[in-house]
C-alpha cells in the first residue's frame, strides 16, 4: 500500500514582527516567516527535500512533483531544476503543479497514484509558497512562507492513503494575474464563505466516516483562526481535532499551509489515527491517511527553531525588493546561459572533483593543484558535507538588504576550500573555525533571473 | 638569465594623481611621457625611442591610446597583470633591452577609472556563482587569521594609514594631502572588516612614464643613471581555493622577493635596502608585505609599527610619497609611479621626503585575489 514514508519542513529563519508592518516597534507579538532575499520557493523546497531525504538513497526516486504558486519562471520547469540540485537520476519524471492553492494535495494524490500503479518506486512531493501581499495589506501581514517535502513509497510507510475526494468550483476569490507580484482578494466574507468554507466542507463530506474508534485529525488550509473555527463547525469536528494553524508564528503559507500542518500531525501521529488533509483553491481536495506505523519526529519544531528577527521595515523592503526604483535593473549582466550549462553540476550540486592523488577540488579544473597531473579526476558532490570557517570578512560594499555581508573561505569536511557567503549568522557574527553546513540559496538576480548557488550557514540549532 | 645591471632608467615622468575630471587618459599619457622625455633630454622621440610598452587595467584599447596620444608609431606591447601591471610594464621593457631587441624604450602605466561613474571598483556579477568583485573583501581575508595568531589589530593598520597620509603631504603630485589620526581611521565607515574607509587606497586617475635604456648607453642622458638591479614577477595559487594557504601572508610576494634578492645579490634586505615603495592597496597589504618581503620576521610587524621602523625617519622608510593610500591608485600606473619615486629618491631629487644617501630602493606590486606580484630593485653606484 502506498503512503507517506518520510517528510521534511523548511520554514525560513527570518521572522517579521507584524508590529513592524503596522508601523510600530518590533515586539514579542505575532510574527510571520519571511523568505529572505536569498530564498524563494525553489530554495525552500530544496531544503525541505534534503531534510526529508537525509540518510536516504535518492536513486529510487522516479517521480518529483513541485507544487507552488510562486515560481520565478512562466516557462522553465522548477521540478527539473530541483531534481538537478538533489542529484536525482536523469531518468526521473518531473512536473510542476501550479496555479492553485490546492496544488499540494493534487501533487500528493498523483504521487500516490504513480507509486500504487507501479509507475514509480518512490515519489518526492515538494510543496512551497512565498505569500506576497501588497505593502500595507492584510495579506502582507497574514501571509507566511514555508516548504514541505513528502516521500511517497511502499516501504517504511508511516501513513497510508485510505481515501480521497475532490470538489471543483469556479469563482474569483483570490488571484494573481500573469505578471502580478501581489496577491489580490475579493471581499473577505464572500471569499471565506464561497472560496474556502463551502468547497472544503463539500470535499470533507464525501470522505468515508471515521473507522470504528479512529480519531480523525484535520490538517486544513484555513487562512486564519476564525476560518478554522468555522470549518470545524461546518464539518462537525471538535475544535481539538483541528491542527492549529501557526498563524501568529509562521503565517498562512498558501499552497504549503495544509501540508505544513499535515507534517506537524505526522510528527506526533499515533497508530490508528486518521489524518485528513483538506485544502481549498478553485474548489477543494481532501486526502485521508491512516497512520499505520508512527515515527515520532520534530520536523516542524526543528524548522520553527531557526529564528532571526527582521531588524527593521527597511530591511524587509530591501529583502523583498519593495522599494521603488526609477530605472529598471540592467537585464543582462554578462550571465551566460552557456556557462551556466557547463557549470550546472558545480553550481546546483556543489559538484567538484577528487584527483587520483586524493586532493579534493572545487571548482572543477583540468590540472591538479596538488600533484599537477591532468584529467585524473572523479566528480564528487560536496553539498551534504559540513565544514569549518578558515577565514572571513564582513563586506559592507557587497549588495545586501542588511549589510555587511559575511564572506569567507570554507574548508569542506574531507573536501576542498570554497569561497562563499556565510548566511544566517547570529549577532555574534562569524568566528574562525566555526562549524558550518551548506544551504542552497538564491545568490543574486543578475540578468533579471534567479541565480542559485550554495551558502554556508551555522550548524542547525536543533532543540 | 639575470637582468641585473643590464638596463638603466634615464628619464621619469608622472602626472598629478587625482580625480581628473577635466582631462582624458590621452592627456595624462602626454603629460607623463613628455615630462620623462625632458628628464632624459629626449628631443626627437621618433628617433631616440625604439619601442613602447604600456599597461592599463580599465582601458580596453591600451596600444591605441598610447600611440595615438604620442603620435609615436613604434612597436607597442600591452602588458596586463591586475594591480601589478605598472611594474610588469617596466619588466617587459627591461627584458626587451636585455634580450638585445631594443636600445631605448618607453614604459607607460596609466588608468582613468574616474570616468566610470563609480567610487572604487565596480560591484558586478560575472557569473552564476560568482560573488561581486570587492577587492577590499579579498585582501581582508588575511586579517582574522593574522590578528588571531600575532595579536595585531585595527590600531596597527591605522598607524600605517596615518604614516602614508603624512608622507603624502610631502609629495607635490599626491592626491590626498591631509594628515589624519588613528581615531580618524578607526571611526571611519566600514568597507570590509577590518578595513574602514581610511584603510583603503584612494582610487584616482593618473599616468607614469619611465625611459629605460641599455646600461652602457645611460651616460648619453644627463641625469645620474639608475640601474635596474632586479625585476621579477611571480604568481601564486588563488588563495580562495589553495588547499594549504594559512592566510598569514600572500605567497606571490614571498616568491617574487626571493627571486629579486637572488638576482640583485641581496642577502639582508632590511639592512641593504634604503627605501621601499610597497603595494598598500589596503593597510594590511602593506603590513603583510613588510614580512613577506623578508624585511622583518613573520609576525613582527606589530612591534616595528609601534617603533616607527617604516616611517620617513625610521630604519627603512616605506611609501615615501604616500603610497597607493594617499598618492593615489590609478591601477595600471601605480607600479610605474613607484619606480618614478624610487628613481627620484636614488638621485636625491625627492625634496622634503628625501631619504638621505639612498643607494638601493625596492618597489612592490601585488594584484588579483591576490595572485600576482612584481618586485623591482633599483640602485645607484
């Protein structure tokens, strides 16, 4: 029986206090998770996937689905990019699922179908969104950013898929037109009633009733606390059966919202429990899981634990590119697609090489820096290794929403030295010899497209 | 083949280094070169100059700039090695003379960065994974390990800036003629830790020219001949990927200095060299160079800075005209400007900044990440 084998969660470390958005001083009140200038749905999905796949083989993943409404390209696949970053076999099938907030549930169902039908040994489903409300809007305050990864397969299943329903609906409630940066929404009560409540309740009603003695927990896409309460009433569930929404810590994460809550439920699932994923958007979709072999985890708690308060509204505006500029940025800064093509393994997987003499090197070159031999190299990926900081500077000249930028030489464990940015530092800043991990980030937007590479981050602070 | 005593410098010229809004690269080339012509008493360059060597970082058409500006239609060689370009131009000229290809050549280093509309280097992305090019960030990478190991800090760097600002006030053609204090340096806005604004060289426009001839022909010119005792260049692995680098030194300087001392027959540089112009693109670069050039042992800079070893009144005055820091840094011109200054020092023509009785003078350029270095040692009998 196909089901969820493992899961991973990425919540960006930057948290924006809602008080700042309301023009007040930062306080300890509600806040939202914010993808920083070097993060987007792709980098967040990569991080969630790496956590999900930690210590797991990747060569049995035959299908990768990427569900998001926030991806930088209208034409150019995100899933193929992520498959290259993760080093999945090139025979992997890849697809993006977009345009609707229920894309995550749709991707999960497609993955289950493929695994069940024997079309894929394992399928990786990545669901990510960055909710961008217009400056000053309620959607800016209530939005949140997150990514969730699920590994679907036959072996080691924690929760089996035991049912699914769909309900399609057509209305104009929440939308972004092609080219729009910000989410737009029709009148709030109309949107909640006809865009969220009615279709959600319709999809939920078609699910089989709970098995004898089974406790059903609901991971839903309710956009706020009040809507969550209304939904509980509408589907006849006890308020305690609804997974709470993280509304005041992470925010409402669009496509990733219900999947994030499903991950939270999986972290604490018990045998025999039923987990219902209920997501809306141009209708609604419900997936019912039965927990068969719980594996207590802390994917959501770990992701929540990484926290860097955004220092000011100015820093937020710079990170999100919200400041007006008279002239558009230059469209071509010499970023060559052919060089990108030649160097994609280096850029996307941090692939270097090891000489027959044993010397690891990055980037790939023809002649060994140690022994001088030519072309005696074997490719080697360094992204999953940690490292230490050999030296650093804090560069104030470097373009950044919050200068200075830490830049340094990283000694990769049993690997080469790599010159890279050091991100996610606490106020204490960098220190010689500090342990580091590597993270896939949006490094700059030269050529007016996202350019991705790796940064070094302090070792994950796990509670 | 040793280049020692094969060639002599018989004429030098240098423009005022400044933000030269009202003149072009060609204007500055003409000013520097005609000053050198006059210094060497060259009246008919088309007869007396056999070839031209030139170097510039920012000009994409160096040979055309120089030959068109001077109307000197001679064999022209364009040389490039990042910030070591100015010394490399003279090295190419000396090698050509030593090889017997020419008798008398003109070497010109120049740059006109201030026409680009930015202060400092351009912060541009060159590739998908590349970080913006910020030289301050590259040269700063030696700071944390050096400070941790040898106990020096921003105060020692500040004293280098204070010294070079003072020397600059004594050089008529320098850009910055302003005394500063250690507090000024420490309180300036940060560029790339540990470098504040005053730890960074002043980027300016400028040109410098040197006329080099066969040593045995030097007496045809009026000024006391200044012999090239050694001129060397070396490269080192890129420090960002060098698996063995300790970030306490820049290896290219160590290598180029070793070759230069061998060529010049110097075994105790600190005692034998009377005056030195070092590449102070950033204060730490000058500090590391004291040690990398073998003037003092590795780690000893802090005590020598405290005791004033490298001030004008010290045992080995460094950057007598203010250096890149305050004379200015038109990249391709800097190495040639250092050779001009050392020539003036060796002839006793350096005015208020004269190091008395100087017989042997060293100049040093380092450039890239840094990856390339050139060293020139001049002497008079």
